[in-house]
C-alpha cells in the first residue's frame, strides 16, 4: 500500500498550516500558558484546526491523536483568543466559523488504535516564539508502525539553500524534501562518517529537554569532534535525514528522570530519518513504541543516527 491519498491530503494540510503559522509569526502574540506551564500560541490551535479539518473530511474513520484541545478556549474569558484563531484560520478557510474551529481542534482528541494519525501542530513552540526553528509534524501509524510522516519546517535553512522545507516519507519508498515554495522533490540520504564537515551532532536548545553533558560525551566517544548544533523541534530529524548531521540525542534529563516522550514529538521525524537510511531507537536500542499510548512509556530517551554509528552509540550509552 503506497498511502498515496493519505500522503497528498497530508502534504496539502501541513502546507496550509505552515502558511497560517508564518502569518502568526509575523506578529507574534503573547503565548498562552497551558496548565503544564508550556507555552502555546494561536498558531498551535490554528494549525491543528486546519489539519484536523482536512483529515476528518478525507478520512473520517481514522482518529487523530493531537497535542492540543479546545477545552480552555471554550471558556467565556477566552473569546478574544478564539476570535484571533478563527481570523487566522479564515485566511486559509474563508467559510470557517468559531464553532467550526473549536470542533476541528477537538477532533484531534482521538485515541491510539490500530490505525491513527498523530499530530503536533507546532513542535518547538519556544523556538517559534523566538523566531527560530519549529515543525508541524504529522504521522500515520498503522499496526504500531509509522507508515507515513510529514514535517513542515518553515524556518529551516539547509546548507546555504533557501529557507523553509517540507519533508515526506512513506514506509519503503524513501524520504524526500521540497522547499515550501517549490514543487520539486529531492531524495534524502544520511551522512557518511567520512564527511567530517557534516558529520556532526544536534540536540535540543532547551537544556531541560535532555542531558547535554552526557550527550556531548557520547558524541565524542563515537568520533564527533565538533560542538553540538542546538535546534528546536523535530527539525533536528530533518537535519539528520538531509545528511547535515550524523547524530541527534535526546537523553533523559537528570532534573526529570521519570519523563516519558510524547509520540507526536517523534513519529513523523523517525520515519523521515529511517527512510533516508538512518536509525531511530531509544537509549537501549529498543524501537520507539507508537502503538500503546500517547506517551512512549516503555522507552527511555531517543537516539537518532545515520545508522552506521548507531550500535556504537548504544554501546557507549550502556557501557
């Protein structure tokens, strides 16, 4: 199965969501603080609304497990916020109403089943607010395996090329990127360790998202001598898949030893890297579990590599 229809609809939806996000980013509003203290903007909600609408209409039998919901937006003191979100959505979907937008956002409150979408409408909201990297990440999971992944990275610049890319991978069909402004796909291939310029290491900007001291130690143990490149969001997966880095580590932070990763933070990126020739596991070499729940409760940390150094990284971590 090529997932051609799913791929076409998903690419279109992510591209439209990227347009909304960039419009918002031109005039960044104050972030709304969620109950877990992480930031969220009108763009997170608008992006989820646009993508959920498209997927709901095209594939009504496939649930969506998304990051956001509209519970707080439905409160009476949130009318200004939902009106702003609706105005942005109407620039993409002129017929949208406030009720439509709220319902589309909440359509992302699906549950993990044998076949479902998982969506992070803006991965890397802090990067988005800083006018830096963020990603719109959408993946289709079936029988526990990611079958299709799409990432929109509007702020990403690769190797002197233009800014803004969309990444797409279908299981068994390779991984590709295209400028958001273009119409020509180029196939991706991970970097060789012999390419010393590009054989480098990426990690999160936020120190709390990993164990940066250990991550740098492990990178050095497998032959990466340059300093890390710190990047927000699943754009890091796009960088590895494009051959612009050989390793991405996200190891458990000593400050949050019981933290478990969300599936929407890794599903789309993982297939983009794997179909470019790389490998993605947890820190013990176990495959990431996208089949059980919205959190990967049986996994610890994430290791993303060009594949060739993966066993050495796992061995270094567990020696």
